[in-house]
C-alpha cells in the first residue's frame, strides 16, 4: 500500500508541475548600434479618433525638418522594408525617396489614414472634403492639419518645419493638405497624384471604366488591413473578364457589392455631381495658393496620367511671381521617380533619369524650404524630360508657350559625371493638324477629295482588341513585364489586326517636336448606337536600329487614350449615338514632350476596344454599361472619315525645332 501511494503521489506531482516559459512578459530590445529611434504613436484628431503614426528620428537629428507621408498602405510596412539598424535599408522601397530622406537628415513620419491598418475611424476611398459628399467634421485636410500640429509640438528634435510628399493615393493626400494648410507646412510634393477618378485617373477615362482596378478595390476597401485577396481563375486576365460578361457581373460574382465604394461606382457611371465635387483640380482652383508645390508627373503613368497636369493647369495662374508652383515631367511609369530610371521597358534613356530628379530637383527643392541653413535652390519652374532626344529641359512654364523665352538643356552622359548644359531661345508651340488621309496615310497636309471617303473596320465585342500582348497577367509590380510598363509596349501587336486602323506618315526627313496635349478631332460613324474610340499617337522607329536591335521597327506610343461615345455631347448626360451618321468626337490625349527624329515615322492608330483594361462597350446603347447583358453586345461597322468637311485629324502641339 505504501508503495502504491508513493507511485500515485509522484504521478500526481508530475502532472501538476509546469515547465517555466522562456519568453519574457515584456521584452525590451536594446537596439544596439541603431542609427535611428523609432516611435509608434497614436495622434488624436479633432473628433477624438486617433491615427497610427510611425516616427523615424535619426540619432544625429538636431533641429531637423520633418518629411510626412500619409498613406492607406500600412505605415509600419513602409518604414520596415528591412530588419536593419540603418536608415537606408528600412526605407528602401515604396514610398520613400531614399537619398533625399537619408542624406538630407530628415525626420521621417508615415501615418495610416483613418480606417486603415493601425488607425482608428472609418475608411472612405479618397475621402471628400467636408461638404455635400462628407457631412462629418473631418477630412484629409483637417487630419493633416491636426497631425502637423501634434508633430511640431511633440518631436523635440525637429525645427518646426514640415513637408508632405507621396505617390499615387499618397500623392493625392499632399494636395488635400493645401486646403487651409497648417502654418508649419512649408512645402508639398504630390507625385503621380489621384486627382479626378472619372476624367482620366484610376476609375474611368472619359467615361470608359478601368475594370482591371477591380482587384485593387476588392483588397483596399474590403478590410482594414487588406487581408482579403482577389483570386485568379484564369492564367490570362483577358479570358476572365471576357467570360464574366460585364464589370458589374464580375463584381457581383466576387462579392464586391458589400463594398461601399464599389456601390458608388455602380451608381455613378456618368460625370455627375458626385465626381465633379471631388475633382481635386477643381477644388484647388478655388483655394488661395499659400504653400509651394512641386507636382511630379510621369509621361507613361499607367495609373494616374491625368492628375498632376490637371492640377498644374488649375493653379499655375495663381503663381504670379512664378516661384510657388513647380512641375516635373519624367520618362517614368507610375512611381518610378523613386526607383531606377535608366530604362522603361525596352526604352533606354542612357542615364538614370529618376536619380537625376531626386538629386538635382527634389532634394534642392525640399532643402530650400525645410532646412534651416540650405543654400538657395536652382530649380526651374518646369523641369521636363524630352523623350526622343533624352535630355532634361529647364522651362519657365508648360506647355511651351508664347511667353516662354528660353530653356537650358542638360545632358547627363553615362561616360562621365559631367553635365553638359546649353541654353536656347524657345520658339512658341502651334497647334498643327496631323490629318488622317486616304490609303492609311497621315500628313500635315489636309485631305484632297477622293473616291475613298473613309476607312472602316468591324468591331466585335466577342473579340475585343487586347491592350497588350496575351496572355495578360494580373496587375502587379513585380516586373515591367506586368502592369507598370504596358504604356510603352510595342504597338505592332495591335497594328496588324483587321479591327485596328494604322495611319502612317512617310519617313521623316527632319525632326518633329511636340510639347503639350494632342487633341483628337475624329469624324467617325458606327452602325451601333454606342461606341468607344481609342486613339494612339505612335513613334515608329526605323526598320533597323544600330546598337539596339530590339528597337528596329518598334511602335512606341507617346500618347493614347479612350473616349466613350455616349458622352460626345455631355459627360454628365449620356446619349445614344445616331447610327451610321458621321459625327465629330473631340477630346484631349495625355501630355507629351517628345521629338520624332529623322528616319522615324508618325503613326495614328484607331480602334474601338482596349481590353480588359477597359470594360467592353456593348455598342448598343444601354442605360448603365456595368449591367450590360450578353444579348446587348453587338458587332458594329466603324468608319473613320477623311474628306474635306469631315477631315479627321490629331492636333499636335508642335514646337519649332532648334
């Protein structure tokens, strides 16, 4: 009995003992050797909501300025690109202009906007300013004001000066900061900003819906921290969108109607008060100009090619002394200005254009307004990279106009560090109609009477024109083979199709320089009652290019966009098109700064679908294309006219060459 009791006692004791945890209840990292101090704080807004904010202070900081970015893309992730004791690695990635921040000794602050990641409150896509679309007391302008007020009072290492910058959505937010700005806000740098989601940025272009943004909407608005991921069903996006039928139907299948922003898109397919009241260029046109602004535009921005130029046009006239509104135009895709800028897809610029921007334009600009002892900056009101010749220009204004007097051309040569500068008188630009003529020719000479009055093709919604070579991968940023570089794809893929017209010039014997926005004047008819028109201005390279074989015959689009025909008379009120009647369609293409070199040719391509980037037009008028049914999609015969009185042309902003 005693033995049994002893065994029982030992067994019972063994089950009641615990093995002590080796994990401390409150671990405190030493951060030995770190060159910065990281602070995570919750900053209170005027309505009581607190916003998660990451503050990175270099240990050497004394009276240092603050560079702020507000973001819906996770402040922790944007300041944790590596596990490192050094500033460079943790900030080496989106959305950080690395050399500027680190070498400038800036205090880096990144904040989650309300409703995203670590911040409290409700998320609203591009939250409108207080007013008809936002009945609350807060918006991004007030949140920025309250954030800056807290920062300058609670970061003892700062000099009390704040600059705000960011790309895309993070570029939209520096524009919002210009509405009733905080006195400590000394400069704003919106890069590739979202400005007008209907006219030409993320959601629509001239009424055509950019349906390949469905994954972004699903992930960005579906949850606070983007945990719900869009899923693939096909190796080729073309097949996935085509089989769904319409964007509305695909959204229904994926559960998007649970998402408030998606429901707003479905309810507002036209350019109504919903869109007009939140167009940032229109809003800032009404605001006083108090803070210096540098608008950064990418000439091949695959997402927000409209915004920066629209804001520049809206506010530049307020800058009476030409020292508060600055514009930069670089040969980049969306956000490439903080990455490697030597190449864009197959196009080689033979210098790191993005590094040049960061070192010679952005850094001096920020230092001038934010550093206590910075030298006077030498940054031109407009810094424009001219593609074709591949040189940087210093200009007084944009587009090149009658009051522009001179510019300095800078050529950075790879063979050395010397920058060669030349100064020229700037001749004015003049609108030059490039006519679409018979026999698929383009010329600056107007068309002569001809037996052939038009060119035609059949547009079949069952076989829409791909916007790039298939298979089309899901959107992503892993390489230029995916989303970022489609605007510089070789357009030969399209020009050989029977449903694409390709009008081509003779070989150029002298350079043709264009600087500004081409304007389409298209006389066209359709056998349907609705139609899309896609127009592309293309630089056709010589048949062979010495030293760069892949560029032989390359068709590089320098400006292209889509127009939904139902908005021919009014963006606000769609209207059916009169079938088989030649009508004028007129709209502007994205800004260009390009030289067609001798030996090249100019091509204008025209088509009626651009899929699956944009949803298919059924070519039969329906009240809301989001809900077009399979039976609504009809083939249509499209005609483009080139006769006196009905001459189609693209108005090019031609600048006399030097």
